[in-house]
């Protein structure tokens, strides 16, 4: 990750809840994505990164 997710959450209570949930989801793991799902996710991620760069 190149950016710090949750860093823009100003409320400490909400930020702590966010990071707790992220840790919980990480520990639970996930099923492997199908190839088309990975491709779609990667395309969306590239688009989001492009939009983010335009905002800065």
C-alpha cells in the first residue's frame, strides 16, 4: 500500500474502529479471486489511483 487508509478519519473513535475492523478482516482471510475478478479489481484500482493523483 502506498497510501495510509483511514488517515483522513479525524475522529479517533472512528479511526480506531476502522483499524480494528481492518485487522479483523485480515485475520479472517478470504477466498481466492477468479482471474476476471482480479482483472476487474486491478482496472478499478488503476482508475482510482489516476483520479487520486488528479486531486493532488
